[in-house]
């Protein structure tokens, strides 16, 4: 087992840098935290982690190479992801003032746990840049001779680490003193995040993935 520690540490560092960098996943969890509270944000964080597990599974099965070798499929995948990010952006832009209510968002305004999970899952799994990151990670950083069980352990670590990171983000931004300040201008922050999602969508739609 000790022979795989250098490889594992490389995976840990590369993944940590990727997951901590601002992107659609972070923007989503931030918006869920500020708009709907901790429970919704945590369920979206779990959804993001589950989305990562999908990328890892098809990389382990060798399907990632098939996806990368099929420009048509990758293009469809890219536009689906961009469309979903744009949809979230439009929803955020339509946020209305909360009429001075600085408490947690009303329970009937928050999505269900399942809906929150699904949103996090789709934002991650429909991101072809995430797919290409994990494909590159497994192709360039993992020795083909490494047993699949060890590779699966790498994947499990990245899945759990992602969930833990975004759950931490959820906790930080739903602290009463932090969230209270944000909610004073909550609808403007939601709208700003809507613009961010639209920019992510535009960037993805125009990106060259080949």
C-alpha cells in the first residue's frame, strides 16, 4: 500500500486546488446558503459530491476516453451544461426583495431536500470541464498498473472531500452573523450570482473542449 502514497498525495493536492477554486459548484452552494439556509446548502453539497462520483466511475470504466474521443457527444454535453447553468442564472436574476425579512428564508420558499440534491448533482455532472479534469487526472496522474480498487479509493476520497468542503462552505455562510449581513441586500446578491451563472454558461458554451 505504501507504494501508492505518492500517487495518492498528488491526487489529493490536484483535487484540493480544483475544488477550492471558484466555479459553478461554489456559486451554487453560496447561493443556496444565502437564499435558503444550511439544510438546502448541505443537500446541494451532497449532490455536487455525488456528481463527482459519476465522473470518477466512468473514468474507472474507461468511458471517459470514449467521451473525449467523440466530439459530437462532448458538444451536446457542453450545451446541456451551459443551458442548465443559464437556467439557474435566470432564476436567480428573478429574485425579488424579501420585504425586510432578515430571518431564514421561509420554509415554503426553500426547495425540498431532493430538489436541492438534484440541483447540486446536475450542476456538477453536466459540467464537461469537470469531466475533462477527472479524465486528465486519471490518465496523466494515475499509473494504469494501479489496481482498480486503489483507484476507486482515490475516487471515494475525492467524493467525500468535495462533500466535506462544500458542507463547510454551507456552515460558514449560514452563520447568523454572516448570513444576516448578506440578507440585508439578499436579492441583489442573488441577482449578482445570477449574472455569475450566466457568465459561466456563456464561457462554457464558447469553450473549446478538444
